[in-house]
């Protein structure tokens, strides 16, 4: 069980799971927009009809209700993913002394090669130039 738990708690796995969940919700939003707006507009050019909330163009219904429902679904789904997965995961990783889904580490630009390097770095990791000392604030 310990190996399985460690596998589940790997940062990359959880990030991939959250990204996949959001991608699936976003695909639902896009599909609803396509089915409710784009398809009827295309069908309106050739004639036809349907029922629902929205407005009609050439007898075809632009179903705004489906798009609104998909937007609400997306927002609720992302909120559930955030509060049910991301926050508890962040707390577990914080107990282990790791930061996840936080602000990125501060960086500065190397004046020689214009690459972003960590703010505390004394040498650029790309061009190996010695960097100026960071002023203490």
C-alpha cells in the first residue's frame, strides 16, 4: 500500500489528473458551444428548425441556454476539482515541506544571454556568466 500511496502522491500525477479533468470540462463547454451556436448557424444557411432557449436565425435556434448551462457546469466542476483535490493535495505536500501550485520562484534576467535565472543565482545556468550580486532589501 505504501508504494501505491507514494505513486498517487507524485506531483506530476496529480497535476496531470487536474489538467485532464479541466480539459474534459472545457471540452464539454466547447462541444455545447459548437452544438448550440455553430451548428445552427450552419444549418440556418440551408433551412431547418429546433426548439430551446435563445433566438432564431433563418428558422434555426441559437440555443444560448445550452451554452449557459455548459459555462455553469465548467465553473462548478473546476471549483469542485480545486476544493476536493488541489487544496487537500497542497496541504499534504506542505506537511512534507514541498510547495505545489504556488507562486513561482523569483527570477531575474541574465544581462548577457537574456535568460531567466533564479534570483539568488550567482552564475547563469545557460551562458555560465557571473551575475551581479542581488541587492538585499
